[in-house]
C-alpha cells in the first residue's frame, strides 16, 4: 500500500447530491406536515410526543443518563482551530489533502447520545432484545400489549421500527465518537508536535473523511425518517453509500495493522507522545475512553451495520417489497467487510515476506527475490535429515534443516541463530513431491521422502526427512501435497 493510500482523499460523490437536496426539502417541511408524520407514530404506539421524544427516550433509558440533554451526553465541543501559532501551522500542514475536520453535525432528532464505545457495551451484543424491551415497555407508554421479554413475544412491525431506530441512533453515537477523536486528538497541537508527518498520517489514517461519510449517511437516514416516520425502506440508503464506504473503510482497516504497531511503539519509545495522549484521554470529553478505543471504531461500525441490517430483514415479512433491496444492501456490506479482511491478511503476508527477506541469505546458491506479488508463506519449521555412517551398523545421526514452504516456492536452509543460510530451493508444487517411506531399519516412523525434480541447479534430488512428531508429519504431508500455484518458477 502506497503512502498516498494511507492518506486516502475523498471527494463529493454524486450519490450524495440527492441527499443534500432532500435535506433542504426536509428543513422546509411545514409545521402541519411534521405534526402529521409524528401523529403516525403516536397512532401506532398510542404515545404522545412524536418521533423525537421516542428516540430521546431510547437514549435516556438505555444509557442511564440523567436525561438526553445532560452535560455528559452533549456533543463534544469543536476546538478553536486558531489556537496554533503561525509557525506551528506552517510546520504541521499535514491534513488529508484539502480536507479539514468537520464541525459536529446537528441531528434533527437525536439531541444527546453516548459515545459509540458505551453504546456497543449496552446494545451491541448481536441481538435487539434489550433495545426492543426498553422501547416497548418504558418509552412508548401507550402500548396496549404488556412489556415484552423477547423478540418473539412482541409485534414484528414494532421491532422492525426499533431496529431501524437503532441504525439511526447508533450512527449518531458513532459520529459523536468520531467527533471526539478528530476534534480532540487529531487536531491537538500538543500531540502533533510529538509525531512526524508520516506517524501522524498512519495513526489517524483517513478518519476525517470517514467522519464526513458518517455525517452524510446519518443525514440521509434522518431525511428518510422525516419523509416516512415508519421508515419503510433503508436498504436503498445503505446501497447508495456503500461505494463510498468501500473506498474509505477498506483503506482504513488495511492500515490498522500499521496503526496498531506504530501506536504500541510510540507508547514505549516516545515519552512526549505518551504524556500528550494520557493528558488528552483524561479530558472529560473522552468519558474515560482511551485513544485506542476510538481508533478501532470504523471496523466495529461497518461490521455492526451488517448485523443491524440482518436484524431488519429477519423481522420483515418475506413478501415485503423492501426485502430484495435489504438483502442487496447486506451483501454489499458483507463484501466490504470481506475485502477489509482480505486486504488485512494480504498486508500481513507482505510484512511477513519483508521480515523474512532480511533473515535469509544465499551464500552457496543463486539468489532469488522472495518478495513477489501473490507469494505468501504457507508453512515453516524444522525437520531432521538423517546422515548415515559409512559402515554397517553405524548409528544414524541427524542434521537439523529448516524449510519455508510458500505457495509457489520451497526453500531449504540451515538455521544459524535467527538467520537462514539457503541450501536449495525449487518451484512448488510443480517440482516438489513427497512419498511415504516404508519401514526402514534404523529410521524413525516419522520419516518421509522429499523429491525435487528440478532444484536451483536444474537437477533432480531426493531427501529423506524426519519430522519431530507424527502430528508434524501429517501437517507437512498435507501442506506439501497441495496442487495450487499462482506464481511462475523462480
């Protein structure tokens, strides 16, 4: 991944144009039309106060605040961007392209919510039971049915609506946490002075534009809520935002491996960074949350979004017109999560090759490049090579050799300390095969024959190798029996 990818730029997407248009339209809705929409919810649940009070009640009862407008639940303040001196500004012009941290989004319906970390502790356990029970039994007081104890005992339409509410409320909570990490940590002059330009970029990656994407997603959800209080469809909104989610979340999650390693190193080796982070974390705006908990939020959110969508589909009637779009949205989110995992795994494989190349040296054989596109390490470990004596009855001795098996290459080495001196290699699996050995007097039962039909010198050779245990033997035989190869001969 290039340096540019770590600072992934993001431009306005045409898909958002309609969202902003609807936002203006919503702001111009008349008082009568807003009251009519609110009355639809009141009619369903028999509860006065409209959609805003319902959502506020969800937050009130779920998060144990003294009220949704309590000081602890207010959006974090935006730091004064003019605090830095002109010299500091000149020294630290590092933001992602021309993008600057966005100001906090003013939700039309949710005026207070916890940080996303606290939200996940309360309701992010894979089901909707707690949220649905609180909304049903406590928040919507006019409900005719008794308080429910599980999803199965409540009216499905009510739970569908609560699942959709969770998507909106949880996005607001997520956006609030992003606001803290951007406005409190990212823009901190003190923290910036402890880091190099690249360290700052790796640590915060593309969080600024992730925040912008979350804000626009929440705007679209709230616009839909204003247009249709029953929120008949959310799949189309998720689908419309998925291209942007993919362009932002995949690079961010891929960078998390470097981010975590850097963060750990900075805490151990950079005392100024440690002191700055500790002081920032002690601020009340963080609500006792550590910087690390803020940095993992994007991955937590994209996976949680899939769970919420699956909950909505599960509670929606199978013949509903909204189901196909919901399923398509779930599949789109699933692809994003899968790509995040695949890219993370690929970066780990590349890091492994980079590290190994520093330890391997070719003294007696022709050197080859280890870092090749598509190559990854499959298995590695030590094996024993028997050395037979010249006279009959001589005790068998063993030499320790080390094998690195890649998806396209077999490397045979002698391990000397932490380094590996290469003895031989061959393309795998085209020039490598194994054979089980029949009982041979003096050889352990864990022995097998390794054949290289064409080694580094173009010759065919065979080696008797002995694993340390029967379990190791089975592992090696299975690994060496693969027939997949994606890279040409070395």
